């Protein structure tokens, strides 16, 4: 990947969070992916460092009282338990740096066609509460940022994380300028689903062939029906057969083919794609990085042909 010329977004804080021993969230994976990319020859010049997104700018898209309670450690125990992290100043800084990363990724995708954030996809965050390791919905904020451009009137959030993007769906409810599409394992978290513009519930133990057919059909249907001007792609790899929380049987090659399909379909239509790596929950960091690396390989391979 020495000729890799796609903008990447990374900050060391992505993996700088002290969590209890055996905590379910794989905080080290972001640094592991970054180191793997460097090892495989990606130039350090490809990486862009995000700034902390000012929490005061989150409203009115995100509830002001919720944001203030989050940053000042005023959320109650139940609210923090629903999020799944112990509160700390570092957690808040990391959260808003990750948001800044996805917003920067959207800007770079607009300028270069493709860009990838080495975190992102916090799609369980609602307007007034967090859930499932997600506190602020970076996908929704990035879509709104793209819509500020004169030549973008509609954005597609195409979510292939194994868990439904319930927070994103709820935030964008009733809007015709942000289109939400979610392909997710039906019998998996969150147990109460929201209504996306298009939902594709998947059966447990689904394999590559049927999954890839569904991804292709879902993407083509969304692009044909809604005529969007940009795409935000949540490339979660918790669909993988070895993922601890996924329940699907998608191989590493299947993940690569999915990511390549999304990039190809969008670039053929001249649509910028801002990708985030989304979920992935193997405890073996090297094995998990192998699966996440398919996103970068797919982007590189597609960009070479366009």
C-alpha cells in the first residue's frame, strides 16, 4: 500500500482511555490499525489530525442539556451505565475528538472523493442520551456539516455495522435531506429498533453470498431512490464470523468485497464517500485489525481504477 493516496484521519487519543480490566470495548484497536497502516507503507503524510469538536457547537442538533451534563459529569449512574463507560475528562475529550475526526473526514471526502476516519460510527447516540459505547452521534453531525455546502442537498448515511443505527435513525426522523439506511442483525442489540428510511434486518449466521447480495441491492435502491450528493459509510466489521458480538458468518474476504462494492458504486456515480471504521469486537487486536484493514485495502484498490 505504498502508493496509498487517500486521506486518513487519526489522533492518538482514539486509543487513550483507561478502562477496567476485561472491558468489552476494544480501545487499543485504533492504534493497532494506525501502526499496521504505517508498517504496510502508508506515508505519515496521508494522516490528518483532527481537532476537538467544541461541545458548545453540538446544539441545536444535539440536546444542549444532555451535552452539558455529559461534559460536566452530571449524568446519573443509569445514564452512564447505558453508555457503557466510566466517566472521565479523558472520555469527554476523546469523544469530541472522534466527532472532530469524522467531520474532518467528511470535509476531506468532499475534496478528494474518499476519506477514512480510524474511529467513528457512534450511531447509538441519540439527541438526549448515549447508549452502547456512543455518546455523540458523529455520523449525524457530519451529515449536517456536508449539507452546509451549496452543492450538497441530500446525504446518505449507509450503515453496515451489525447493530442497527438506532440513534442516527431517530435523529434524522422526518428529514428528507439525511437518508438513513441500516443493514443489521435483527436479533441483536439494540433490542428496540428505530425506523430508518430503509432497514434491512439480517438473519443470524448469514453467509457471504446472501449478505453481499443484500448490500448491493440496498445500496443501489438507496442511490436510485434518493439521488444523494454524498455518502457517509459506517463500515463496521462486527459482521465478521469471529466477532464476539455479531452473530453473522461473514468472512474477511466478504468484508473486503462489501467495502469494495460500496466504494465502487459511489465513485461510479461521482459521490464522495466519508468512511468510518465502526464496530468490531474481537479481543485479539491483531486479528481485529486484519478485518478492519479490508476497508483501507478496498479503498486503495478502487481508487487505483478511478
